C-alpha cells in the first residue's frame, strides 16, 4: 500500500521512514512548516540519527498540501493537537482527501479522532498509540530515541469496527516497518491508557524540565503516579472506559518506561522548551473533563493543568 504522512515532524518522520526503509512501501510527506519543507527540498531529504548516532540523509518526497496530487491508500497524521483543525481544513481545501482512503493517527491526548471523523468515513479510521520516543532536532533533522526494534505501539479500528483487509494490511506494513504493532480489542480504552500515561510522565518532566530517566530518580514518583492514575481510573470507570492494565501495572509501566527511555525529553517538553504551548489540555485536561461529565472531580489533574499553564506563562520572566 502507499502511505502519505501529514505532519512531517518527529513522529511523522519516524513512521514514514521506517515504513519506507523497512517495509519498502511508497511514502510521501506533506508538511506546512515552511522551514522544514524548504530544508528537506534543499538538502534532498531528511537527516536521521538514532540516539544522536549514525546521522545520515534519507531522500524523501516532501510537499506543501497545495503542491500534492498523489493518492495514497492511507494517510498517517501526526500533528500537535492544537494544530490539527487548521491542518485538516487546509488539506481538505487542497483536495488531498478521497472517499476510498484510510487514515491512521497515534497522536498523544484526545480530541483528534472527532476532528478526523469530519473528513473520513468512520470505518476508515484506525486509532493508535505509540510508546515511541522521537526528537525533532530542527527542520529536516530527526532523532529516533531508543535502540532498533524497541518501538512499541497499539492500534485498533475507530469505534471498534471489525478488522478488514485494509486494516490488516496496515498492521502488516507496520509490523514489517518494525513499529512493533499490537492490535487492541477496544479503541477508546487503548487511547485513554496512553493519555493517562502521558498525564504523568509528560507533565512532570515538562514542569521540572527533565528527562524521563531523571524523573524516575526521585523515589516519590511511583506515589505521584499512583495518585494521578487513581483519579484517571476513577473517572474512566464512571465513564465506562475500559483502560488497559490495572492501577498498579500502570505505575510499573511509568517506572519501566522511564528507565527504558531515560534520555528522552517527552514531546510536551519539546514544545515547552521551544516557547510553544503544550498539549496539556488534551491530556490531563481531557481526563478532568471526563471526570466532570461523570460527577467526579479530578482535583490533582485539574491542578496539574494549572501548573503547566503557569509554567508556560512564567517562561516570559526567565532568561
Ligand atoms: N515526539 C514523541 O516522542 C512523541 C510524540 N507523540 C505525539 O505525536 C504528535 C506529533 O508530535 P511530534 O511529532 O513530536 O511533533 P512535531 O515534531 O510534528 O512538532 C513539530 C512542529 O513544531 C513546530 N516547531 C516550530 N519550531 C520548531 C523547532 N525549532 N523544532 C521543532 N519543531 C518546531 C512546527 O510547527 P509550527 O511552526 O506550526 O508550530 C512543527 O511542525 C503529538 O500529538 C505528540 O504528542 C506521540 C508519541 C511520542
Ligand atoms: C515517548 C513518550 C511515550 C514518552 O512519554 C511520549 O509519548 C512523548 O514523548 O510524548
């Protein structure tokens, strides 16, 4: 199958390049960030390294939406939550979307599938989550964090539609790409399980401006994680969202992932450190919203949302 990546940033590059290099499928990249598109065009591709090593230029085809006339079978979308509506509107106006196409996304946070649903048939949407750490060093320069074959992800058809030949082919291509796909039984619990993980790791690392391996050096982190997971589980149970694992196994996942991805600054920190707004409203804020709609107040998550926004605002006073 042919793939088109919308959002050639850290994760868009990671998926597209692994598919192209390992699954040997055709991949085109669409981006609207001018410095990135121009850099790729002038250097003839994207520089890729793994854990800061073995930097090499991989030739790729990169287009602005308005330049593109291809017809991929599947779109892979990786934008920041707050960029998505504008991106989809621009892509749609540029005539990129067609009735037969499928779409996959493993963005962090929640709110993106309702937006994607406005442009694609709901049984053509494949949801995903990615425990894959990637850093965009700058335009046209991406760094895959973690050793080869450490990539791990979940996927499931949106609204639990049955698997069909296309969704199975996407799974097989992701598998050959070494993205480590696991097909989940239920889409919403799968997505929310990643949200509650990011609501611990991304927010704490961002507020303290630290790597995951530094976070886990503090012996109080399992307790802090437990407090946040307890609220997340309480809210999701009231909303009948079946999270993967138990409260305790999710605490353990935080501990294990922080050791495995010890050099990684979570994507939220990458936005924070570059002076951009973070996805916190779509992560802790989304959990808090589920709580409020089910007569449950996630006090800690609501406080954390304020803390991250406070940290964003305070950047102006720092040198
Ligand atoms: N990175 C990761 O490890 C993971 C990320 N995710 C999720 O995937 C989705 C896409 O995230 P991700 O791929 O990380 O984000 P991107 O790499 O796509 O973000 C890059 C965007 O940030 C802006 N930007 C501006 N200046 C810079 C700069 N100097 N360096 C880098 N970027 C700059 C640009 O948009 P503009 O100029 O328009 O602001 C650019 O398009 C998100 O939902 C994220 O949470 C999920 C799992 C892991
Ligand atoms: C890589 C990972 C899993 C770390 O929290 C992530 O989701 C991110 O960086 O946003």
